[in-house]
C-alpha cells in the first residue's frame, strides 16, 4: 500500500525495536535452559522493546517524526542501526504498524484501528522455510509458534477490528 500512496502511507516496522541483538537474545535463551522460567526470554512477545515502540508512536502523533538509535539491523541481527520516520507536514497520513504481537493491552490501545492478516499455517511455514537456512532453526521456530504464537492468537485475535483472509494477495 505504501508503494501505491507513497505520500500518504508510512510503514512502521515493530521488528526494528528489538530488546536485544540476535546473538544476545540467543545467549539469554540458552542461559534460561533448565531454569524454572525458561519461557520468559524464549517467548517472542518479550523480544520487543514495547516502551520504545510506544515512545516512537507517540512522537509520530505529536511531532510527526521520530528517530530511534540502536535499532535492530535486519542484515546483521545487531542493534547498530538508526530507524527514523517522518510524516508529511500539514496533511493526513496513514501509519501501518507491521508486527506480530499487536493485539494485547496496552499495545492495542496505541492504534486507532487494528487489522489482522489471517495467514494460513501452510503459508507461514512456506515463508519460514524460504527465510531459514538451518533445518534445526526451522524446527525451533515451529516450536516457538506452537508454544507462544498460536496461544497468543487464540487469546487475542478477536480484538482486531478488521481481519483480512489469506486468500488476498500480500
């Protein structure tokens, strides 16, 4: 959509707001193995810096821009990028927040409306296979989906005001 209306639509990527680099997150998960609360670091819901996301969205609403230093770098997995967005002045803008865990409180309340893409499991698995080189990593990510992602959407998916079925091209 941002390609169709470049002056009106801004893509806000929640993935850029990671609490830890990929390597640090893996270390923290490994350190939890065998502990009673293994699920905290392993749960993808806890991988995001929700306070930073809230601050960035507030800044977009009030100042129409933000800059976030130490953003997640998708090329390296490190927190060494700068992520900035600036909305056009004196005109309306649509900000599309792209992220998986956006339906729970207080996160959902940060948005005027939420839209959930109902992506079929087979399509999610196909996309994961295309992105992931290691079969053991692919198996681990499937385990995370079963353990954390599926229960999240069972609990919160009904909170989205709009649901787009997978049949629509993405």
